[in-house]
């Protein structure tokens, strides 16, 4: 009598055959990793562990710091900084030539700009050197949205003093004695109003020409930049 030896189903044998390579690759990878760790030694493994921990700590710390910084950042809505303040100087046709009153005013404006980062610029009156001619140049500055207008020169001061009541959101710093003199130095008896005191319209400041003009102008512009910023 012949005894038949049973065989498993073909499908199961095929499945077993297909799974063998996968297990073999996994076993090989595990064995390789174990050998690599053995070769590294305990000291090296400890260093790697410390390095991974440090990287993780730095990443977590950076995340929380960025969140905290975002929470402290003020809203930009409705806020202005001194960098958004424009101070504009109106001068006679000589501009800011060295040795002139306008040059001292310009130096004071630049001093204030270095401390507050306010933007400063100067424009000379061209053509007719009169209050009417100065007014045309002044209107150009006002259209440029200058926050602070400084004027040096008799026609320029006169034009600015007449325009100030019509532009109450603009601050005017006029170099003279407050009686129409634009800093020529010929009038020493005028009653000067110091920088920061304001004029009749409430937005005029007078600065007297002289040795302290540069510092006086710098202080006036810094105050206006601080108020608007």
C-alpha cells in the first residue's frame, strides 16, 4: 500500500515564499544597525544622544520665543513711528549755502533726524523772492504732506506764518523774531518766542537766529517727531 504525503495549498506556499525576502531584509537591517552601534561604542552613542537632545531643546526654545515675540508685537493699526514724520525746510534761492541761517537750520534738522529717524528735506524758493513766490513753493511742500515745515528767510517766514492758520495739522517752525523777520539779524528788538512755545494759531514755533539756533531747531523737530510718532 502506497502512502501519499500531503502537501500544503499552493497559495500558502507562494505567500510564504514572498514573505521570506521581506523578513530577510528586515533581519539584515537590524543586524547591521546592531553591529554599527557596537562599533560606535558607548562614548560615541552618549555624544549622539546629547547632540539630539540639544537640537531638540533649541528647536523647542525657538518655537516658544517666536510665539512670545509675536504676542508682544504691537498692532500697526493707527500707529506711526518717527520714521513716518517728514520735516521740510523752505529757504531762499541760496538754499543751505554754508554760513547762512538756513544752513544752521538744516544742520539742526539733520541732528534731529539722526536721533529720531524722521525724514528731512529742503526746498529753495526759485524765481520771485517774495512772500507770493515763497507761498507757491510752500504750497508744494504742503501737498507733499510735510508734517513739520521750517522756514528760513524773510519772504519764507512771512508766507509760512500766513499759511499756518489754514493748515492746523501741520507744525511750523519759523526762524525769526516773530514779527515777520526771517533771520536777517537786522532786528534785535523783536520779541522772540522760543521754540516749542507756539504762535497765535497754535501751530507756530519761532526760533531766534544766533549761535544756539542749530540746537534749538534740533530740539523743536525732535519734539514734533516724538509727538507725532
